[in-house]
């Protein structure tokens, strides 16, 4: 596979179908930051067994799913959202999607039931690449870079379909990949 789209903030990384790295198997990563120093992103389709209330004692009713953002600093919680009007904070990633923001305000909104899962997504840890590391992995055909994304895909709770849907959105050149079996021996 040849990815001609370069990585940048607000783009999606799609793992090649037979990537053996268990951290990134059939993963879709939203790039929250990309510059000459490196890249940071969050895996959108790897749910954990935890809910937000399991991690934040001040949110005893927070039944929000928590996803594995990546293998780096798994003792940290991150979030993305599309409700800037409610939080009034966060770094815009693109397409009305923001990374982080005022966590105290977020806790108030969650406790008051003023947020829905379709507006915010939580992650344990993140995915990170050092200087030029991601570009090298792209040259090795580990990743395909998507030039655009729809916010509904980012906030989808159907992790089984996210990878497939993002592949199909790349167009006819890549559509056949969406039907590859998880285990290539079954092909």
C-alpha cells in the first residue's frame, strides 16, 4: 500500500490489515499533534473494560466508555470532544473536534448529565512517535494516512466497524482491504 497523504494534526492513521503489533492491530488513530519533534494520537477503536467512573472517583455515575489511546503513559486519562460550546476549552484538532480542555468543567458537565457519549471520548494513554519515526513507518507501509475524517466516525462506539468504515472512505483504491480477514491464513 502506498500512502501519498502526509501525516498531520487532524488526520487519521489506519493500520495496514495484517499489522502484527498487538497495540495497533486494525487500529484507527486520530492525530492530535504532529510536528518536527514527533506525533501524538489516540486509538479510536480499542475499548478498555473500564468506564470513566472506575477511574475518576468524583464521577460515580459516569458510565462513559474508556478507550485505550495507545501504549504510552497508560496511567493518564485524555479526552477529545466536539462540545466546545459547553466546555469553552480544548485544542482544535480539526472538523470541530477538540483535544482536552478544562477537566473541572468537564466533571461538572458529566455530573449534571449535560454530556453524551456522542460528544466526548475518553482514553487511557496515547500513541506516540519520535522525530521522523511515523514517516518511516509510513514508508514501510505500516500505516495509511487519511486526509479527512467525519466526526461521527471519531466518536463512534462501534469499534468493530470503525477500521472498516475508514478504509471504505479512502475510496475504491483501498475498498478491497476492508474485506481482508483478521487472520491472513484464512484468506
